């Protein structure tokens, strides 16, 4: 069978690209070896948010008295929390099936390998091999949990994020290695439902080390208040799994002091690694750099007709980035004139509680780039809506160029800030200045007023501080 486009992988990059290509009149096939929707819909973005929502609901119940409500003793049902999460994921995967049928996209089950002459060999579960041809082939194979040399994942005592959301039994004690988005989200979830949690981060900044330093400090303060043990600037030297429990040997990178932490399960959350093995890249001469596929601004590899998007190309490994890349790629293939993606205007969101959202330069990065800056910060303790909602933790921090008012960056921590960051992304896309944010009337009472107030604070015009 010949197609205009074959997409290998059906995650948020692959399935979105396939649908957009179909809208543009292409005959499209998608090769998938597991479930439609990829990691994001089945084991990542969506089911983790279901788990976190259950934790948040339980948190509300525990603090019901703060809202004037009396609730009898409540307890989490771990099995049903996991069951709900899996049900949400299954529903989303079925939704992709519907969208593929609607857009007349052919689904090919199996594992794909590139062959010369724009051919794709697909091996089905029963071992049968079938070859397909296409005018264009897009690689959207995503990534998996990174395995550290001294932290071999066995799926039982040392687990990755997939196993963390489908454990048969809730651990009494958990060590999370890595304090990025995946690590802090699971740390929040398990701590909230009663697991004793320790987070170990190699970098000195500690929690969410890629965020602005003030965000990191605020989350650390809140996590410690909630009983989570945070070890920054600390390495995991080894894990002994020979007994009934795990014994994690850690080392303080500053003092050299070593500590043994005993736990039931160790979650390895130290990032991801691209799925580019056994794809046939070497045979075709497709250029890579340490497993990452080299592409141009329209995601063309050095081999004509072969493209790559998502977690296997340079840039942040985020679902919305992969989707945007896929759309740009197929629109270029179709002869349109899409703009290359602005990687400095990509929002990042972390869904622990309180949530974290950011885009653009951190304060330090803006200074390092040579900008003279204005910084405005507005705490949610001064927000009427936050106070009324019982969610006054956190703040909004905005960064502007002092000379021209350019909106350089935004960093938020608080309730629902992942819903607020889009305003900043659009404002920066439209080259909005700080003064324009101040003069744009924000509804009252809302959490989003904090954006206007933070902008005003940067220019010495803040009202409610």
C-alpha cells in the first residue's frame, strides 16, 4: 500500500500531525506498536492528571473544616484511584480511534522500521512483516524513562513513571529520584494519600531545577511543610534491593556525607531518553546526536522525505511542543508557509499542588542575556479570589525589558496557574508590553488579576500591595 504520509507513533505529535495532514488532503497511515495516543494519553499527561485530581479532592476533604463543612473520617482507596486513572486513559485512547475514523486515517498495528526507497516495514505482534511505501515518512516515536547506571529499573522495587501509576499496592515509604515535573507530581500525589516521601535531586537548586529560583524555593517550602523530605544537591550512589525493602545510599555533594534511606519503592524520575533505536536510522544515513535526530526548522532530516518531531528532536520534551511541531511539519509538506516554532515562547506546566507554570526567560537568564529588566511580583495572599478559595499559597512573577517594555518571561506558582499561563503566551506572541498588560482590564475577583497586578508592581503602579 502507498500513502502520501506514514506517521510512526501516535502520541500527541504523531496523531495531531496525522489528523492535520488528512485535513490537508493527504492519504495518511499511522503505525503504532502499543495504544493509540502514545505515552501522553495512556501513561503520561492525562492519567497522571487523573491521579493528581484524586489527591486534590482528598486534600479538600481533609481540610473541609476550613470551609465550614464537617466531614466524617475519609480515607483514600488506592485501588479505585488507580482504576479511575486507567479508565480516563482508556477513554482518551478510544477518542483517538474515533478521530482517526472520522479523518479516514489508516491505523497499522506493529513495530516500524525504515527501509530504503521511502519504505516502512511493520512487524505485527505475531511476527508477520508487511512493507508500506509513502511519499513522506514522519518519525514521532517519543521517549521513555531514562535509566541511570546505578538505578536499574526492575519494575518492582525500582520503577518508572508507568509503573508508578499502576502499582498493585500503595507503598508506605517512597523515594523519588529526580525533582523535575514527573518527580514532584508523583511526590505530591503519594504524599497526599499517606505515603512517606523523600525526593532526591542531584542539582543544587533542588525542586523543579529548570524553573526560576524563586519558584523552586517556594515549592520546597510548601513541600517541606506538607511533610515531604527534600534532599537537594544529593546523588544516589546505589540501591540495595536484596532484602524486603530498598536501601538507598545517598551522598551530599557539598559535604560528602552519606545516608541510607529505607523505603518500599524507588521511583526513577530523572528525565527521558528518545526512542530512536532499531528504527533503521543508521541504514538510511539519518543524522543523529546522542540519539536525538537532527532536523531543520520544518523538521526535515538530512534524508529527503523523512521527518522527525517530538521527543526525538532537539527542544523541550512536551506534548504541546510535539503537536505544534507536527502541524508545522505537515503544513510545510502540503506547500503552506508556516512560521517556524518559537522555542522561547513555550509554556511549561507542572501539576503538583500548588501548580507551577512558566514561559520565557527566568530572571537570571534575562540578566545573562544582557537585558536591563523590571521585575514585578504579586503574592496570592493579596488576592481576594485566592483567599476566598482557600488557596493563597504562591505568587506571580513577571519580567520585562526596562528599555522597551518587552514581555520577557512569567513564572507562577499557585492554584490553577496552569490555566493562567496561556494569557502570557498569547501576549508575548503579540509582542505585548508591560504597560499594555496593566491597562488590559482583568475581571474581579479572579486569580488572573495577579498577572495585571504583577505587571503593575514591575512599574511601581501596583494597587493591592
